[in-house]
C-alpha cells in the first residue's frame, strides 16, 4: 500500500467529515480506501481515529443523511456548513474582513471573467486569483485542525490558484476551470499538511494504540503468570480479533507479552 496516498486519504477523509458537520459513513470511508487495498484491521484503526476526532460514524450513507436531516450532496453540505462555521481565529476574522472590503465580482461577473480568460489565457494570472479568494478561505477551514495554521493554509491555497492559472491548457469551459482550480487549492493544502506528518497526529494515535495494547498485555501476563494469547486479549478488551492482530503487526511484532 502507498503510505503517502494512505495519509493523504486520511487528510481528505477528515476534511470531508468536517464539511458534513463532523459526521461520516462507513460507505464513504470504504469508497475512498478500498482502492488502496486496506485490510479490515486497518479500517478498524481508521474508525478509531475518527472516533478519537469526535466524528460520528454511521454504517450507511442513507443513515447519516436521515439522521442529520440532510438530503444534499457533500459539496452542498460543504458550502452551507463552512460558511455557517463561527471561528475565534483572529487571523481568519481579519482576513475575511479584508476580503469583504474588496470588490470581488459576483457569480455572473465571475463567469464572464473566466470566459474572457479562456479566450485570452495570458490574462489568467492577473484575473483568476481574486475570483477564488473566498473559496480558499472555505477550503482552509476544512483543512484546519490538522496541524497547520489556517494562515499558512490560506497562503498555500493562494499559491495553488497561481499555479493553476499557469496550467489551464486542458480547460475548455468555465466548469473545467472551476474544477481544476479547486483541485489545485485542495492539493496545495493537502501537501502542506502532509509536510507536517513527521509529527503526524495519526501516527501518534497508532503509537498510542500499540502502547495501550502493550500495557494491557503486560498487566494480564503478570496476573496470569504467562504470555497472553490474542484470544485472551479479545475476551478481555471485548474487541475484534483482527484489530488486535493488526495492532501487533503495527508494532512490528514487538509486544513481548503476547504469545506469537
């Protein structure tokens, strides 16, 4: 499995849950991770990570939508919830106030300007950045809380717009320009979050999980005066056998109190 892609998908999944009011379904999780050949044990680890992040996990997408009273798409949920989100971040407040003072084109004018760029692509770097400043703020809010300051996310998102403006060769319509620039904004922020993964919170949770199992195995081994088995741990912890075995594998089979 591609470890970098796994981590990137975790970042995307966390942003998705945030855009949906801190909810997600197992169907959404599986649809994103199945191409990476994730094992059942790793799915359990992902679910634990989401639970630790206070994300409500539903079995199916229908259950999630029914419980949240929402019948809108992920994108629509994103737009509605992100704009309704109230934050105490002073930088973000000041930045939004600055945006509100700017003469940013409305939707109709924005479409006309993008159409003009498609006719004269040399104007892209000059015209496009202003059109997507609000989008950068929305996306930055989604990716905040993953180890990178929101101001850094916004800065990286703006760089993503400039990068995209120089790469519009494959875009022929306004919709294609929108899709491409939004992808570049998100990719740039994800890359920034990825760079902080040396102290990655997900990795820390993996280490915490291994340490917790090691401590429990040690405690049981001392009480029983023998090495414990996976079956002993499953019964004691009331958890899934695959979850225990996956944790042992994550430790590099280094938990000495467990009979291998």
